[in-house]
């Protein structure tokens, strides 16, 4: 470029080709006699130096004078009560610090790095001189080009203006600044600039080679970092605050409570999650003291938030009420707490005098949180309203959001939806604090994939693992504390705790299969029964679809969603009958007889032209109790005054096909009842009685001669007890919801190994129970558990085994027997597949530590097709954490030095020397943003792929004696490939989150309805604000059911005034006065990842 020859003005702004870098090129190219280059700059960027370095090769004298942050030094002097004066050492320190920060913030590429190193070498070799001015705040940017000699007859130039020596200031690349500069070539201008420069230069302080030599060691350019040091740095950055282990951080414990390291770790980790994510899931396996851990977290929160500022709510099933109240009392925090059973939450919303208002709570602990996984229930809605309504009294811990602890050993039941809805007690569905901000758009495709998987006969285990692997990494891990018994047995510090308490964990044997065989007659009847129960052309379950049988006019008048409700009820009944069939023939016969009776009564009511439909009472039970029809009619009339859904209908109120469906069902049911009445034998019972002596009570395996038997059916429980008594046994206890409370003490004294040894008795050795004892009670004097009928619910199966697999058992082994469904049942109802899917989902997501269902079930500890098993990762992360803690304990000085190593630190390694030839010519990198981190492996082809933390730890793992090597040629390109991969994924994620469909159809309709409504002139200012707040809450996904509530309003096509009235009710229900409608979240922003560490292999 030819300087100013074709320019009409001396000014330039970095637009088009008129950039400072091009001016430099022009001056040096067309003025080859330049002997002096002087630069006066407010900020000097070593990272920008390499852009002009090629032009300076032949210039013998280069001087750079820089300004420093004088304001900071001045403020520092004032703080110390000193008068500001030239401080030569401080000036040097300030300059060196600015250079160090510049190097750390510079782009991570080869050219930039080369330029930085060139600057350091030039300074050391005295190719350039650098000075820093100690007192003047220099804003000027002046670049002087002089020949030798310099006089009125020799060409010289000065450029001044706004450009600093940075890429943006030089006008290099796509992201340049708009600057305003001028180039002056007159002798007088250049002379004046030179004289001013000389004055300032004389006052400035020399930056000597000795000052700059150590800067490489203080930045990522340090070539002396060993592979082992980089490995420790990686672990420090990954584990963060979790490295800290302070047993005193939880305060003093009550008498009889020991400070156990695994519990202290859980408390500190959980408390950090509370602060960062407003909640966490405490999911340690059964028997590891979740109640105590949650109580300790609550106490820590109370102390840090302030005793006078804190109100706690504990929500629990009735069975564990005593345990919670006693534990909180021991820790002396019960006076700051209200306790409520999970079925009584409405009392808080009704502002019952025994409880504080929902806005007043600061911390909420929910035991057996998996009970709130279904978002369509009133219990879920009530709990979320309590958890999500803003707290009105802010304590020392800032923020208006309540903190929530979800306590459960079985947080995942059977579908991805379960986690999605449970965590919405403290996470917003479309503005979460997790690595995935929009949980709605994240879960939607995974839920759809899961549904598709269920349709296939053969279960794709790898695809199932893939679904739950994604959920685990992005959702579960950041907010879940889960330790299994194996975790505790793998960590020396944890083992020590257990040994001091004399605790050992029993081994759980894989499930043993108990099968029974049916003869041909029974086989054929079983087939026919399953066919009748499940085939769409057979039983219609019309008795349970009565409201769907009403005419459209009647449905519209009394019942919303009649079809949906009826289908759901019919499906429940179908499922119950199939389950009874699998449970015991006795239970099935009783259920079938009840079905026959209910259908006959409906037909009879139809014939009498008085069809009683009463959701608020059970008509069949009233008839069984001997109530007359007149009495039942009066009862329904009274109920209808409060709820019009309780009605007496005429036959003409129903569609003609309804009575036909009832009669069709009657015919089929009558046939089945007749055929089953002819069956007076039970092969399943016969196998049970035979195995009772052979296996279940065999003294070789059964340590105390105690047996626990579970069945989902009370009829089956009673049936088994009756038959055992016929065999002469008098030590059988049958437990159901009806007698659990009155038998509680009997259960404890006979089956709880933790009960006072002097008070234990052996009046009962066999306990047969429904699911009522699947939680909240210890039965571990027994080490043998029998599932007489396999539960369809995986959560229940986990909980059952947890009753005997507990701390305190005498047994070394737990035996687990499962009565498998017959092949006939499996072929029709796919029970094996259903149970397997549910349990596999749980194992994959949470790493359960024992097989509980099938010998063929793939546990995470086994080798999978994928190199890294998720189960293994769960164990090994703790192992690496304790390795790091021990290193700090034994090498504190070295640890502190490594901790101070700058980000971007890197090293080179020899793959052959460490026996990892597969790593040759590849690079591993650890990247991080505020919300997430990723580990990458980039192969020799520069292809980047995500790897798990454990895979990364194993790559970075190094011996302390291993020497560092030079970086490979492609190192920077490979790191760039990892960064590019990360940013590409983030872009896709952001794009999916800001798309309208990311809201979901219901939320979009609800927003549209409100947006139209708010435009009407009759809407008050307060109502407008409330509608804006509702839109805002829908946008962020604050309340799960809020969009549906608004959507229902628009579907009802209410009058304008009625719609406004309903909106006012919603405003009151959701405490809208406590929300700020204007607060907007940042959407669509892609964070640039920070490079934490990297290493390459030659």
C-alpha cells in the first residue's frame, strides 16, 4: 500500500483497507531508512506485538513507553494513609501484572503464542526497550517513525489517535474497533512528538530483562509443568469446593451421633448445591442415614441463614414421622420446623393455624420424594406451590427462592419424566441453573425416544443407556448426592468410619428364580383369561366407563374430559385384574367376582331407570353394607349439592351402545367366573410351600430363621397366611394398611435388628405383607426376602429389598427370591420387559449396587460396549477426590503451588514411554463455562469427541517422576478443534431453546390467550401486570401446571368478565404480587468456553 498517495485526508478509521496495521506496513515498506520506532501507548498487549514484529526486523532502535493503572496505585496509597509518590517497584509490578494478564487472556493459537514469546525474547536480548511511566495516566497513542539522521530533509512520520497495539486497535481480522487516527509527515509535527516522547521516556522506569524473565513461569507458557502437576491441577479444577473437608463445618453433633466422613462430605456437597441450584436430590441407597444427612444440612443452613430468619418444613409419609421428629429434636432444630405428612399439604395452602404460610418457609425437606413424580396429581401441585412461592423473609443467605432437599433412595421410577417433574420443585423448566437451561426442550426428545423403545418387543439396552446417560450427565450429576455401599467400601476414609462403628454390609445375591408349571387345563384357561382381559375385542370394562357412556349433552353438563377419565379408569381396572391373575388365583377369583357383581348392579340400575354415579362415595360398598336403594339415593342427592358430579341418571341419559357393552362384558365375565370356579388347585402355592423348607427357611442360608414375603395383593397375603396355618405354622404375621399401625410394635420386636436386643422376641418368624411395609420400617433380622408376585413398579422392588439389606443385620448374605410370571402371562402383558426397562433405567441413571430382578440384568459395574461404564464413574470420582485430598494432606506446599498454576496450563507427553501408544499424536482438553464443563479427546486426524471425566482422569493420570516433553506440532489446532466442537454444540442447544416450539404447544397457546386478553381496554392495570407476570412465569417454566390452567380457560370459551375473574384467582393462587414481571432472562447467548488444561502426546 502506498502510504497517503491516494488519500484525500490524513485521517483514517480502520474501515476497509485504511487500518493502522496497513499504515505500519506502508511506512516501513516505503521508508526503508527508518532507524527508530518509538511507541507511546496507554495499554500494551504482548499478544498484539507479533502483528507488527515482522516490520521491526531491520529497525535497530525500538522503544515502547507504556502507561499503567495509576488510579489503582493512588487508591492503594490513600487506603494506607500515605501520600502518593513515584514507586518504582510498584510500577514494575503493575506493568508485569498487566503483561501476565494479557498473556492469559490472549487467544490460544500458535501465531499469538509465537508473538508473545518473541516479545519476551526481544526484551531479554535488548532488541527492544520498554519503560513504564510511574505517575502519569497515559491515554495517548503515538507511534513515531524516524530515520538517522533526522532533520527537515529526511522523511519521517508520526501516527496518533485512539488505536492501541491490539488486534482490534490495529484493525486486524474481522473484529476491529472503529478508531480515529491521523498520520502526520511534517518535520515539525514529528519533532514535537519526538520531544514529548523523550521527556516522558526520561521520567519513566526501565523494565529490565531480569524483570520479564520469570513471566513465562507465571503464565501458561511455563514449559516446566510436569504431567503429574497438570494431572493434579485438573483434579483441583474439577472438584472445586468439594476438595475441602472440614469436620467442624457441621457444628457439634448430638450424643450418640458420630462424625462420619461420608456424611460430612454429603452435607458440605449438598449445602453447596443448595446455594448454587436452590436444591438437590439426596439419593444415598437405603440404610446410609439420609435422614441424619438431611438434618445436618438443615442445621448448617439454619446457622448460616440465621436462626431468627429461618423456617423449615419437613414433608414425609406417616410411617416415618417419629424418625424425623426425633432426629430434628436430637439436633435441637425442631423449634424452627413444622412437620407435615405428604397427604396433608393442602392445610398449608389453606393457611391452617398449625402451620406457617407457604411464603414463610426458607428450607423444605421432602422425604420419599418419588411420590411426587406425577405432575398431574393434586399432591404435586400443592408441594410445588409451597416450594416455588417466593420466600418473604430473607435471611443472611441471599435470594427469594426457597431451598429444597428431595430425599429418596429411588428417585427414578420408570420414565425420564419422573426426574423432569421432581426437580421442578426447585428448578425452572425453561430457565434452570443446570448445564441445560431449557429442560423442556432437553427432555422432550428423550421422553419420545423412551416411548418408542417401549413399543419394541426386544429391548434395546444400549439405546436405553444412551437416554439415561444423557440425563445423568446433564441433570442428575450436578444436583444429586448418591453413594452406594460399594462407594463406602472403596474409600479408605469411609472404610475407617464403618470399622469404628462395627458396620459391615451384607452381599446381596443375584435373584433366584422360582417358577411354577401349570397343567394343560390351567394353561388353556390362563390363556383364555389373559385374552379376555387384554384383547380390544373382548372385555370393554364398560362398568368403569359410565360417564363416557353418557350422551354428549350430559357429559358437557356434568363431566369434563369424560372419555379420558373413563379410559384411564378402565385401564386401571384391566391392570389390576391382570396383576391379580399373576399374584394368586385366589386373589384373581375374588377380583373377578367383584367385577361380576359391579357389572350386574350397573345393568340392574339401568333396568330400574336409576343409574347412580357418585365419585364421592362407593355405591358398591354401600350396597354390600346393606344400604337400601332409597338410602343411597338420598346420600347422592346430598352429595350433589356440594358436587354436581354425584348424580342419579336415567337410562335415556346414556348412549344406546353403553348398555350393549355392559351386556357383552357380563356374558364374558360370567363365562370366566364359571370356568375359574372349577379350579380348586394352585401350582404356585404348591411350589411356595415346597420351597419354604427347601430354600427360604434353610438354616444354612437363613441366619435367624426369619422370612419376609411381599405381595401387592392383600387377598394374596391373607391366602398365604391361611395356607401356612393349615400347614401347622403359628408364627405367621400378615400385615396390610388396615392393621399396620396396631401391629407396629409387634413388627419391630420380631423383625428389627436395630431394636434393643434385650427386648427382641421370636413370636413371629414369617411376615407376609403388602407394599405397606416396603418403606419406613426395618425387617433385617431376616436376610431372606420372597416376592410372591413380581411388582410392576421398579421403585417398590428396590424398597422391598432395602427392608432387609440394612446396617445392623447379622447376616453376611441377603437372599432374594422372585416368583417369575409364567411364560403365558409374559407373552401377553410383557411383564418381564416392563419391569426390566424400569429397573435398567434406574440402574443406568443412579448406579444401584445390586441386582434386584433378573440374573441377566446389566449392572453398571459390568463391562459395557462403551469403554466407560457410568457405574464405574460414580465410584471412581470419589476415589480421585480422596486421592487429591490425600495429596494435599501429604504435600501441602506442592499442592498450593499447583493450585496457583494458571488456566491454559499444558504439557507434552510421550505416549510410548507411558505405555499408551493409542494416545500418540492426540490431545486431551478440559473446557469450562459458568454452567458446564466438558472433557475432549482430539485424535491424530484432529477429530474432537466428548469423553467422560473418568476417561479424562485416566488419560491425564501420571507418575510424579514423569518428565515433560515438547508439544506436538498440531497441539494448538487440536485444542481449537475441541473448542469449536464445544461451541457448535452450544449453538445448537441455544437454537433449540429459543425456538417457539421449545415452550411446548400448551404454553404457546396459554401465552397467546393472555397476550390477546391483555389488549382489552376493560382490563385494569393490576390485571395487566398479573397477566404479564403469568406470561413471564410460563416463559421460564416456573410452575409445571400453570400453562395448562390458563389453556383450560381459553378452551372453556368463558365470557370476558368470567375469564378475568379466573385470572384473578390464578394470580392469588400463585402469589403473583411477589414476582417481578419485568425481570428478563438472558436468552440465546452462547458462552465461549475457557480452556482449563490440555496435554498432547508425541
